[in-house]
């Protein structure tokens, strides 16, 4: 008979300082989290597989109850609409623009227009390309599941022991207990290692304390990846802070094609192509300027004009504005990573 392989996970203490034990406990918790998530997600997938509602066209939202030993679990199912990968849409659109520019420079594009040595593209073709990409990268409609423990109330376990060879996807009372305890431990463990809000006040724990200390040593948020060392008894930890940007690609898309509202105001959100069509087809340039929706820079970038019933805009200006929208609709954040860089001979933890 094969030996039983068990793993023990202990709830971390409240990490409210930057001691050696806090560093080690935090890193240990990062691995423990992955194990707890694996147990939790396996059970959730197993319960979802027992649902009578498996297709988006069924009558949903719906709720189902599962009685597994002493555990009463409610499964909520709702439709999950097919979402568009706006990142792929914008990336694909930019690639198309670069391709057209390259082909034009080689003298291979005959259906677009050249004016003053620059390439101009018809707005209807640009809108068509964005529409094609939106459909291409639209995901299928699916289902969203949510599990809720109705009873009994579960206390946060100080110790969680699970078996490596057990199938936690089976809808049994034992697995329901593992699922419930894993959820509770994950939530409490994050509070103890990262921080939480209580009565409107932020309670800081190790991750937030470490971040503030590293910023203090650096002097300010870094503009490029920066590493801050922490040494204890011959053990050297590295805390890396790397600035990143999270782009809101759907807003970049809307900045180009969003349709006009019924009434224009200075706060109206309207796409560039719609503005140009309003100016050319409805003679609304004056109104748009008065509202601050169009200015000289806008006109200089696009330099719109009409030929044979089609509205053309300047390619280089369009590329410039997409780059500006990528900067405007980006959120800056700092990605943090922590690891042990070195354990020196003779340290308390070596050997």
C-alpha cells in the first residue's frame, strides 16, 4: 500500500514588523496560498460539474442547493457575456496601420490616398477594420458560478492538513469541509500578511509595511525596476519594485469610434471618427470647438478632407493619437516581488 502523503499548512501570525521571522513567514505563506487555492478551486469545479445548468441558453440566473453531510452549499449560476479582448483589437489595429504604411512606402497601395507626401486613409475603412477585429476577438458567451456556504459557520483553522492524492473535486461532505476551511484560511491569511480595513482604517501588515520601507530607502517610486536588500543573520532578501502600466484598451477603442450622444455638451464622450463625420457631414466644427471637443491640434493631426464622397484622415496623425490615448488611459502601479537572494555560511538558517 502506498504511503499517505499529507501536507500541513499553518495560518501565519499577524506580521506587523520587518523581522526575520516575518520575512520567512511571508514567503512561506505565498507557497501555502497556492496549495489552498488548488484545493478550493478543485471543489468549486466539481460542484459546477454537478449543476443542471450547463449552457448559456438555459433559463438562468438560477440557484441550486447541495446538502453534503452537515454542509449546505448554494450554487448560483448566471450568464457570462462574451467579452472582447480589447487589447488584441487595438494591437491588431495598430499592426494593420503599420502594414498599410509599409505597403504604401513600397508603392503597393493604390486604393488609399497620398497628399503632400503622406498617406491618408478613409474613415469607413478604418471603422470597418475595427469592427472586424472586435468580432474576431469576441469570446463566446459562458457561465459564471458562485458558491456560498449557507451553513454551518466555519471557524478559521490554525492548521490545515490535506492529502496530496485525494480528489477534491468530488462533491462529498469531507471535500466540502476542505473547501470551506481553505476559503477561510486564505481570507484570514491575506489579512495577516498584507493588511485590511477595519472601521474605515487601514491596518497595515508585512507587505504594506515592506513597501513603505522600501520606498523610504529609495526616496520615491522608482521609474525603472529597483531592488532593495534586507539582511538578517547572513540571510539576504531582495525586495524588487517594478513600475508597470495597466492600459484600458476599451477606452482607447471608444476614443476612436464612440457614437455621439443625443445632445452634445462639453463633457460628451465621443470618438474621433464621429467628430470628424460631424464636422464634414453636419458642418458642426464650430459647435465642437465651442464645446472644447475639437481644437487646432486635433485638426492638425487628422487633417480630414473629402474625396469622391469618402472622408480621409492622415495616417501619421492617427498613429500619434493612438499613442497619446495609450498614455492617457493607463494606470501606473508597482509590482512587488520578494525572494531570498543568499544564505551565507554560518548563518542561523544555513546547514
